[in-house]
C-alpha cells in the first residue's frame, strides 16, 4: 500500500518523542513509496534465487539513499565549493498549513540507524501511521 492509503497517527507531545516519530514517518514513506514500489516492479517470473538477488539490490539502493540523507555520502566538492543534499521533514497542520515542526534529516538520529528496524516493519514505539486505511475524503 502507498502511504496515502494510511492515516497519520497523532504526533507525541514530548518534543524528543515527536522528533523520533517524525524520523520514523519519513522512513515509513520511503519504505512504502520507494522500496515497496521497487519490489512490486520485480518480474514475477524470476525464480526464487533471482528474486532474492533483486530484493537485495533494492534494499542496498534504499540503504544508499539513507546514507545520502544522513550526510555520510552525497557531497560533491572541489577546492572552493561543495554541493550538499539536505532533506527536511515537516509536520504541518493540514488545514492551516502552519508548520508545527521541521527536522533536517542530517540532524536526526540517522536514517541508517532506523533502516534495519524498518526492514522488520518496526517504526518505533509510537508508529507514525495507523493501520486503518484512509478514506477517499481524507485524501482530498
């Protein structure tokens, strides 16, 4: 399922817990909308061994993305300049568009640290989503 088919859970009121929750939310988005998309593109006619290789390649690519998001890799530089990629996670009030909280993922606990838990469908003590699917009206 894509992330739009889930409901966002209520963010924790504690600032540290909300920061972790926000990082798990971004991990959930990447796993649902990037990793799962790629897994769905694997040819169903592949044999089991080929599917294992394809899954490993997808997982390795997602981990590579996590390293870029953490700032471990992804900097292109010369002697005088550098290009960085920064990703900001934002919690926004859906009605007023008011920014509630933002977090530069490079300043978080590390997307690479969350990755291994996310492979096991562990999105933290307070998951950022409910398993109750969204209704059509909620998406508009």
